[in-house]
C-alpha cells in the first residue's frame, strides 16, 4: 500500500482505517459533507442532516444548486480553482447560510494517489464553539473534570 498514512508512518502497520472511517464520520460531532471533484454531494453525516440543509434528494446533485445567495457560487468556484491549481491547505471561512445560524467551515481537498478526487467540508456551529471556549476561559479544566469525571 502506498497511502501517505503508511509512508509517513502515521498508522499502525497492518491496520486499515477504512474499517472504521464511516463510524468516525458519523460520530465526529461535527457536520461532514463530501463532494466529488465536480461538486456533487456524495455523502453527508447525520449531524449535517440535523443542523444543515442536507437531504437525501441532494445526493448526486451539484452543491451549487443548493446555494441560496448569488455570490456563493463564484466564491465556491474560486475556492475549487485553488485546489485544482495545487493548494493543499484547507480553506476556512465563516458563513451564515440560513439566516441566524453562523457556521465555521473548513473545506479540504481529497486526493487519492496524488489526484484530486473531491472535497470534504467540516462544519461547526459558532455558538457551540463560543460556549465551549467561554466555559474553558471561566474555569479551565474544572468544568471538564466536573462533567466527565465527577
């Protein structure tokens, strides 16, 4: 196997991540959407279906058809062009696609054997992140220890 995880020694020899990957995506506690290189929705996890505009009928459909604001598609296309031109670092941005709810988005290229095949989108809710940071700032590890260990 020539996977980067193997050559960079970031995976236990003999263990295959694909055996657990679907569960990781489903139980990550964040929104996960995967697009193919053309921008068609290939997958979204349960969190995304509960917190974002993700429905079964969107599978196989160009994500551009779901964007509500006219400026979104040119921005999306520009981001995809960055990846097609070799960018490997994720693109991070903040959006308010549904009115009141603000989301924190990370879009990353997915490469297989060095070829760009698609994109992952990871979404967090800004309010949840802010609440967690505020709790930490107020009490450090104390709240974690009380909730998890107490």
